[in-house]
C-alpha cells in the first residue's frame, strides 16, 4: 500500500513501508552533524518535526547534539507550557474483558484474577475518596465486554461521577479510556460531556499487533487504529494517543506514533491533545521477561525529549508506572501531565486490593506527597479544567498554546486551582511551600488586569469561595 497521511485507511496512514524506509533513512544519517543541527534548529523555532526528521534525532549518536536536543526540549516545554503540571487519577470501573491481549492481566483467559464491576454506589464511594484527596480530573478505565460493560454502563457512570459534590470536592473533567467503538457511541460520549477520549495503540506494527491480540474485538487492527477518526467524527475534538513501549521495537512504534499524530492533523484538522508513553510493567499473569523489547531508561528519556521536539503543542502524560526519579527526569524535557495517588485496580481507592491490579505502579506516593514534591521542584501542580468547561478544546486550545496566551489563561487558572487544593486538602508543609510559590508566580502573569483578578480571586478563596476560572 502507498503511504497517504490523509487516508482514512489504517494501513495507508500508518504505512509499514514508509516506517521501514524512515528507519533506514534515520540509521544512515545518525552521524550527519549538519542535518542534525538543521533539524534541532527547526525544532527550536517551535514548528515541530515530521516523523522522518524526528527518527533521525532519535537515532543520533553524537553526544553534544543529544545534549542540545534535551536542552531545546526543556526550553520548548517551558516556553509553551510554563512550569504547570496537570494532575489526574485513573478510576477503574470494571476488569471484565472479552479480549485476549497477552500483555494484560484482564485478558479473557486469565482465571486467576478476581473479576469486579463497580456498582453506581461503589463508584460514588470511589469518587468521594478521590475528591477527598483533592482530585478534579479523572481518567475512566474499563475492560471491553459488551455484556458486563456496555456503553450504557459507562454513560451512567459518567453521570454519577459528575453528580457527586462532597464538601468542597467535585470532579470537573472525566476523560475516558475505553475500547474502540462506533461513531454513534462516540457521539453519545461527547453528549455526556467527557473531556479527552484516550485509546492506546499498544503497537503500530500490524503483524505483531495481531500476535499480541489473538482474540476478541481488539484483534481487528484497522478498526482499532482508525478509532480516533471515528471519535472526531462523533464530535470529540480532544483525543489522546499512545503506545505501550516494550511490546515491539521502540523505533518502529515511535515513528508510528508520530505518523498517527500527523494523520489526525492532516485528516481531521487537529492533532492529538495528549500523547502517553507507558512502558510495560509486571502484573498478575504477565511475565515482562517474555517481552524482549523492553526500553532502557536513557532511551526512554530520549524518546520523550524527541516527541516534545516533534509535537511541541501536544500534552505529554507519564503515569505512576514510572518511578519518582524517572518522572523527575521526564518533567524536565517534555512531560506536562502526571497522575498522583493512583490505584490500578477496580475499587482500589476504598479497599486494599492487590489481586486485581492491571499493572504494578512504581510511584506509590500519595497525591499530597506528589504535590509537595512538585512544589519543591518549582512546578505548579494544576487541577485546572477551565478550557474544557469554557469550550476551549481541539483547535481552539491549540491556538491558545501557539499564540502564547497560555500565560494569561492557563497560568492563572493553574495558580487558582492550586490555591483551592492548598485550602482544602494540602498538608501544612505543602501549603507553606505552595503559597510561597503562588505569590512568586502571580508576578509572572504578563497581563496586569488578569494578574489582579487572579490575586483577588485567591484572596476570596481564603474567605471560603471556590471554583474561579478564566
């Protein structure tokens, strides 16, 4: 098949021959200092890189150029996103699943894992526990099972989550990570006011994908790969893509990931809102030693840096799969969203459950410990959901980032939601560091009028008011 970035066919916009040719080109130019300098110069201007250009930088073996890539990645992130880090948590609804994915403990053939599905009352208890931590943004997770987890169950659960107001807590944005579905179902999710629709490709290598997904609806490579197009046709303009690094050769999936981002931009008018970069982790019934393509820390760090160079306006997510040490490294070069206080089992926020986890987490700190850590590093933990609630999604959000107005919109929103967290949930130690950081960061808001409004709103929060936004 011929490569066509605008095609609606998976094997044309993620074209195997184009990926192979790209990898050959990158290997041939990995020491081409003049070309590499030209590509870094291009990335530094903030216009991004295409998949072939990015592959050259990923393959580069010149240490001084690699060091410059990391420096530019850090500068781009600071220029476009500042030092804001968006906080979220996953919420697992059900681990019933009809698929046979060999890397996931929820696969249909795993008889050792207890199967669970939350009732609406159990969801309510989980959400209250998350609200009591301080979370405002959730990512719903559920196995694919049309009998146990039909779309009606997901929609009812979203309704329940949005309805829960506990003390000063409220979930203001529900992102959804469920299996590929139809345009009509995506319309229903859009009407339910979800935030971002998230779906990981796992791997873009079709042959390996089919081996990794031998049974179940997910085994249909094309249907899965084309899901984001259908989601956007259904009215969802914020989508999040990703691969599970370690399932396949990382170079191949890196190129496929960027080709997918380019396709969404070319065919649907706006690229992905977020890119996630999980690495395979141990879990019940899954032996990671069986996956020979595991990605080492230094390579993983470079992958994140080059993604930031290639798609500078896209948010990048790293979960608690990674250690605190690795997450700190990745924050400096591209990551803009983190989970905190996460549980990866069904009902994990209200009961101790180590038998039904989807994967082991490495960063086991509480949300407050993560917030305190970020504050001490000079970052602004943000609980902001304003853009979603003010309909600044899709290309409207991207324009906000590209125009530089993020400093007059997202920065004050981040500071106000951080103050809200400090008032209601923070430990005394975190609050002390946080209020000092807020005072300093308010002075950096360029627009004087915006700055004064933010300062006044923060004063009103001390008196008990909540939920301010631009």
